[in-house]
C-alpha cells in the first residue's frame, strides 16, 4: 500500500501559472517536492477551524462511539497463601497446578498426548456463592504461573450487531494467547448460558463459538459463576477441573478474619476473631467489609490514636448481616401493599 502511494503520480497547479511540472516563478522545485511528500503522507489542510472540526465530527460518526475495552490485564497481587479454601477446593487447585507445572511429564513422558485428540490447555470452572474467593483464587493461580490475568468484560463481549460478538470472542482468545495470560471469565453464566434459553438464533451461535474456542485454546481459561446450573451443559466435557467454592465454616472464617485484618492495624486486646467467626456466618467478601467498617468506626471515634475494638467489629458484623437481609426485601411490593392499606383506611 505504501509502495502504491509512492508510485502514484501527483500534479501541482499554481493559481497564476496553471499546471506545473518542475517549477514556476511562484512555486519552486523544492516546494513541489514538499507538497507531494505531505499529500502522500495524508496531510490535509483546512481554510478554517470550523472546517477541521466538521471533518473530525464526520470521521467520529463513521467510526462510531469508542467502546470500553473487552478485557483488563491485571498483574496478580494475591498468592495461594492469601486464599482461604476448604481442603477439597485446595486439593483441586493443586491438581490444576500439577498439570500446568508438569505438562511435559504428563503429556510427553507419560504419553497423555497420544490419547488426547487436541493439544489443548487447561480449563477450570469455579462455582460457588458470591464472596467465597473465586476471583482471588484466579489471580493467585496466575501469580503461581508467573502470568498476568486477563479479566473479560462480558458486558462488552456481546454486541447487538450479528457477527460482532464472534469477532469479540476471537479477539479475546487471540489476545490472551499473544500476551501469555490466564483468561478469566467472571460471571461466566452471562456468556456461557444454556442454548435455547433465548429466542435469538444468533445468540446460540455465539455460545457455540465460545465453546469451540474453549476447546481449542492452548492456554489456561477460568470460568467463575454463582449460577452453575444456568450454564450450557456442553461445558461438562470441556471443563477439565471443576472446583466448588463452599461457604466458609467457622474455622475458615476465623482464618479469613486473621488474613484480612492488616498486620499494622491497631487492634485492641479484647479482639477475638474466633468468637466473631462462630457468631457471624459471613463469606470472605463480607468479612472484608466488616474489617473496613470497623476501621471506620475506630477512625471516626479516635482518629490516628484510635484502636479497633471488639465492639467495633461486632457492630460492623451486625451491620453487614443486616445489609444481607436488606438485599432480600422486595421494597416495590412492600410499598404497593402499604399504599393499598392506606387507601383502605382512607375509604373505610
């Protein structure tokens, strides 16, 4: 394309002398060479700023609005030592790491490559309630492998235009391979949903494309979901390792409290994480909220000389439990029912 531009003949016209090939009294040979070079480089000149702005607006309208990125590339901060999991989940994570670290042993020396049809990578499913450490564990696995974590923006993955979603899917898998990143689909049920649940035929095709790429991808893919039952059943054979992230028991909650509270945080002597863990059935994500809120209480009360007390933590935990209950309330129905009762009293 560049060679074609260089070979293209250009003609220069002087407003006084007309067409010129070498030079005239108004335009020198050097001027002609400069003009041709700038035109070939794509330089454009406008008589007014308004003309320039109008042209820029037209170009933006043709290109369409800029969309957010399809993914975020994250340098892992957490390690597997930071994550609190049940023994069963820990064992499954170790199984995944064994295959990743000893791939040559399994596939070449022990002959696994002879019985597997395609040289695919490793696909994992993380399923469990919110706040149980799925995203944190994905980051920790990427850290253990010395790779970045590519978090897919599923809201941008799907496109209203037929065929565009397929291109986005291909781009995500291609970029993950080129950047040697662990590919992470959070809330994967939003994109790997059961085929047949939508009336749009192209939506089923998009899931087919995702499944095909998942099967052929040579790297590591992690799907995380709170709703595994909503995902397409064809994932069963394409997922190599499925890990259930269980709601933490009291022992795990105590460990999460210990790991979540920063070592430099000023704790009062009466703080008992074991008691908090036994009394408040909270997930890891909720425990983080409790620690933050307890810090707010202490800072608001005493400033830099403050200490985080057991009372602060209990109050924060009770507030977090109440927040969970609040999320279950149907305020719209409650408002409608109250309106009906008020109207009945008025007319009665």
